[in-house]
C-alpha cells in the first residue's frame, strides 16, 4: 500500500454542509480532493483467508486491499438526503409553525452558539420524513422504512441517525425532544407528536450524562446550548422524560424465596416471584404517568436488535462464540423491553442514534451491514474532514518488514496464545513471583506508544498557560479482553507487590515499567494513582463487581477513598460503594477538580463504554481481537473527542490527533506525517469569576419596540404613510395552478373557495390579530404567528370596534391588489400577520399621546455576566479583578478592544465593564426590511454623580458602513429611549468611539456635556 501524507485533513467547516472530500481508490485514501460532498457508503468486511499459513494468521482482517466489492453505497440514505437537501433549499415548505420557528432558530447565522451541520441535518431528515415526505409524494420513504422494520423489528417503527462519535448525539436528542414536545403542546390533537419520552442507554455512565435532556436540570442543553427560544421553555417543561439503562428491562424478583419453594410453586409456569413484562413497564415508565404512545430514543442503538434465526453461529468458536452469545443476550433484553413498552402503553416511533449502527458477527445478519432503517449519515471520515473529531493515526510502516501490516497495527494474533485466558484457574500458580511478563510484541507496543506519550506529556507540562486554562494532562488507554490480561498489563504499567517484605514488615513494591504511569514511588504507593484499572462492563451494568475484580483493585479503591476524604471533608467514603467510587473516578478522567483529574492511564477490562467522553485521550492500545471495522471504530471512538473547539481565521478547526496501536483501523491509515503536527491554537477559557460577583452587569433582553398609546379613543382614520402600505401579488403565492398528465386533459386548480369568503371576515380577523399582538393587558407583544386563531381574553377588548374600523380603512386605502389577487388572501396566516403589523404602524403614527417602550423577551427578561463561560482561540486581554466580572476581554482586532479595556480600567469613574462577547446582549434593528441583531462592543457602568449609575453602551467603530449607520441610529432613537421610558431597567446611554487611544477624552467630554442626563 502506498503511503499518503495528508498534512491537514480538515477541508470543510463543521457548521455548513461538506463541499469537499478526499477520494478513496483501490489502495485506500488519496490526497486528491473532490469538490463535492461524499455520498453515504460503508465498507463490507472480506472474510479472512481459510489458509492458515503464517501470513494469514497474522491478519484478523484483510486490510491490505480496498477493492470495489468492499464499498457499498447506502442508496436509501442518499436518496433521502437528496430530497431533504431540495426541501432545505426551498425554505422548509410545509412544516408546522412550531417546527418552522425551531428550524429558523437553529439555523440562524447570528446564533452565538452555532450548531453543527450534521446535528441540523439529522433533525431536518426526521422532520422531513414525519411532516413532509407524504405531502411531497415521497411515500416510498415511509414504505421502505416499514418494510425494513417488518423484517427486523415487527413490533416497532424505528428510524436511525448515524452520527460519528463526538458529533453531538446528545444535542440531537435534545432537539428531537424539543421538536416533539413543543408541537404536541401547540396542537394536542396532532398525532404525529408526543410529549412523553423513554430514553434508553447502554449503561449508567450514559444514563447519568443524559440528565442534560431534562429541561429542569442545572446543565440542561436547552438553555446551555440555546436550543429553544426562551419564551417556549415553560412549554418544554411540560415534557415527561424517563432516562434508563437497558439493564432495567430485566424482570426482577418481587419477593425472595428459596429455590425449592420456587420450583414447587411454579412447576414450569410463570413464576409469581418474578415481575411480568407489564409490571416491569410500570416500574420503568412510572414517571410517565398515564401517557400513551410515547417516543423511545435509543442511545448507542447498535446494541438493540433481535437476532435472526439461521445465522452462522455454527461457524463461531471459542471466545468469538461466547462474545456473540453475550451480545445477543444483551440485545434481546433491550429490544424485548421496548416491545413490552409497546404492548403496555404504545410506542409511536423509536429514534436510534449511534456512530456504528451495524450488525455484528453472530447477529444472524451479514456482518458489518448497516441497519437498513438508517435515514441520515454523518460518518467518521466526514467528521474528520470537518474537524469535529481528532484524527486517529495508526501505524503504516515499520522496520520489521514481516507480514502485510506493521507489527503494532494489529498485534492480537501475535500475542493471544501467550496471554492468560479468562478465569482465575488459568493463572500460573507455579510462578515464584507475581512479576508481570508480557509477550515481546505487547511490551514493545507499550514502550513505543509510551515514548510518544512522554513527548505529549512534556509538551503539556511545559505549557503553564494551558494548565492555567484548565486543560488537564493527556490520557493513555489500554483496552484488554479479560480480567487476567488487564491485571497483567496493569501491574506491568503501574507496579506490583513483589510478595516480599522489609524487616519492618512493609511490602516490597516494584515500580511500573512506564515511569509516568507508575503508582509506586520511592518504595511506596503514590497518594494519587497515576494509572487505574476498571471493569467498564461491570461498572455500567449497575451490578456489583465480581469478588475477583474487587480483590485485584483493592489497593486502588483504598487510595481513592483516602483522596475522597481529603477532597470532601465531612463525607464518609465508606458509605459509597466501590462501584460508585470507581465509576466516579472513570467518569471524571480529564476533568479539573474531580477525582479523576490526575489519572494518566486507564487499563480497561472489555471496551471502555460509549459515553465515556474524556477529551484528553491522546493514545490508545488495543489488546484484544478486532473482527470488524465496527469494533475498531467503537474503541477508537473513545479517544476522538477534541480538546479545543476554537476555530481559526478560516472558521475551521485545527487538526488534533489520537495515536492508535493494536486497533486495525482502516479509514485514514495515513493521517498526518511523521513530523510533530502543528499544535492548534490553545483555547482560553473566558468565564465569570465568582469572587468578582460584585462587578456583575445585568442588561434587559429587548426583542422589539412598541408605542404605549394612552388615549382611550383611537384616531378613527390615521394618516396612512408609506410604511403602512401592503401589496398582494401572485409572485408571493400563486392563485391558479394547471395540472396536466403526459397524455390527456389538464385541470386548473384555483383558490376560488377562499375567494368566496366575505370581506367582513377579513377585516374582523385583521382587527383581532392587531388587538392580540399589540393591545394586551400586560403591555407585551405577542411574537408568534399561530395558524389557528382562538379567543384571547388577555387583550384590551374595548378597543376592538375602533381597531375594526381602522382595519377597514387600511384595506381600502393601503392594500394594492395586483393581477389575480383579492382581499380574501389576507386570511392566509402569513399575510394576515403582515397586515396586522401594518395596521398597528398606522395606528401608532396617528396618535399624539404615546411613549416608546421596549418589548422584552418573555420569561428571560434580563441577561447577566454571571452566565459567561466559553473557550476561544481569539486574542484576549486579562481583565482587572477590580473592574470586570469576566476573566478576559475577547478581541476582534489586534489592539482596538485591548486598548479600550485598558482605558476603561484606568478611569476612576468606571465602576465595572464587560466586553460583549458570548454575553447574549443584542439590539434588534432592521436593514433592507430584514430583522437583524446588533452586538455592540462594551457595556460600561459609570459613577457620574447620580444615585442611579449610568449604563453606557460603547461601540468602537472602524470604517463607516451602511449597516453600522442603521445599528447606531436604532440604538440612539429606539433602544435607549425605549429602555429608559420603561422605568425599571436602569439608566442607559450610547457612545461611539472612533479612536481607542483617545477614548478617555471622548468619554469624559460626553459625560461633561450632560448628554446622558
């Protein structure tokens, strides 16, 4: 295989649809870039040669060939993708008003927290299939999905999204829940949606991590990632969400009894001592109350399937057969649990999310085949080319020159016969010392990979700036096949008890072979283990660890109990089970200030579980069999989460790498060259500091402006100006359509039924909408545009006759009807709301007694500096702890913002200030008829001698632009007057600074002039 050097494989932005990809040929990936998005496909494994020669024994997979019969196009996915793309480009036609609002919110280019394209595409695909496909004649999608499910999941309707590790499946789950819930609350009769959810995970780690799906969780994604408009959050709180791991689907014992008693009473019948499936569902879904036809979301859904009878199990032997049987038992429990839920309370749809939704060996399906109900695909290679994940680097050559692959690419077949088998009785009791002896290939792999880890560690240790910013040390993980092998590797790495004793009865300890990972220092166990040994499978099940594993991990458990006492005074670690303690350590690896913060190496029995998301993993060693690329991707996936999410000047991520041995991974076998990769920009953590809370700045969240009209009687016929005019044209909506067959008579479709409606009905609706939107008791403005018009009791109803008369005059004088249009078109939802806006502008322009007021964001009226917490790779300026609540000023230029911050800190009049970056402070304005948001540079609180401090919005201006003029005019003539007229939002003013080096004089001149009084 020729070696390809790809210095930087990141060729797409994570925030837009991929436009380029590297081409694969018969030998693998090339450095040739194709100017188009990669089609969805997957690789089918080739059976290994039957010949058992030395060369054949060395290969678990035939990774040396990339022939055309290995690559299979996902035709169904590609067809769906094409239809979704067309619908996207057309502007999301046909969705519910709630769905449209969410899609516009998620895709808004001015969002501070932009979503990845792959996250949005997953939702778009599900929405298209659910709401749109049948309307657009794409019934084939639903028909094929139902056929796929009838073959594999007869009781379920499943729909899967394939998303590479690290691309944000949890975000997509949050978006699915929000989309369903808000649509169901808006229209309870709509059977497409539900507000009850059962989220099923493969283990406790993932289950606990998914608490962010609960709207009321402190770290909920809906608020943290701004996934739901704030005014809709109270509606989202009505969702009922149950999080569980599939182990909960097991039928539990209701009462305890002896085996003989059970045998006598059951006599082959269903045991009265064990739950029935219905009782299990009541237990698991208790929090859903009386909800029916719920939504099920499977996280890591490749674990959920029903084995097809008649597979090739007979061909599997030894460990392969046992592993396949174990996987099938787990999968059967998962899918049987969901089927029990279907039978008891009903399931509307099952959404599967997985990076690897493939059938495994022994499932009864062709090994490596994609679940046929997958509807969207963002593969690992797509994620790598978009920079969303680290790039796995595997050995591509060595100086051994034996076999077709480098020795450390796939070492299992070379070492498996020299390692202990599963079970305690296989331990060699004849050894006089417990000294761990490894096969030379395994020892060489550990030493070689460790030597590279040392470089990464030294790079981290010498970077005080990175440590100050909360970036913890790099992590090395080893994945082993059984407990005995893991103990052997663990002892070699971390040190062991020799069995001998010193005269004072202390044990003689031998240090580990890898110095940075050794838990023995100067003849004593270290206070904090550098290396930990975990049985991730046992930890995830929630069941007790085996006595065997507790015995070999006893020293580690005691050390962490001691550390727990030190970190949490007053809490007794003896009340915490060993399982909970080790789970906490494992789940906090790489997290500052947590038990797992200092862990450098993790040795795992079985695969580290999905959902384990330590982003500091840099080195991975596989000490087990890997029969498929699926297993390879699952293990490598544990090390793919990025450290830095700061973008470069081109708006893309810099590459990060994970070094991988022993995992015969074949997607990008040659990622990166031999030289040390260029380090991406170190992110700076910008955050509000609790000790500076005295300098907190709050601000109103204004979403618009309105006039408060104090007259009891409105002017019956306002002076209609140009801003009140409205035009109806078939360019906006066709009123006549011709349908014609290939042969035969054509037909004309019109809106004649709409045209037959009375004009009085139009004026009545427009008056009602105007009243509901602008003349409410509480003085707010109703922002949404509901398609269903219902009675609203919260309006100033006595004004209705006057508004009705004004609406009638407006229709007569202000509406231009172009060819084939008529007044009844104003009954259509969008036109009706546009007309109501025009009528209100006419009313406001005609009233003399009015005051400008702000329209505040419902349920989220005030923003604050206290919520600032993000990473950035932009230039930063460390702030004065006596002037700013937030740690840094983020700069858009090399000096302007920095100089302005310095000036503000040096002025005695400045009480506190903040740079408006990821603060959420925006000023709505209009440009070319389009609503936009302006983000000014600074908020500064001044002591200008008055009791109420002055809040000054400061803009550091560059060259003059038309949009800047519109922004400044809006702040001065609308935002500042409206907020000050409110009376309860503080005193505000605006100042534009053109020269930061003269900012002090500019500010003082403005203060002394009295223009802010």
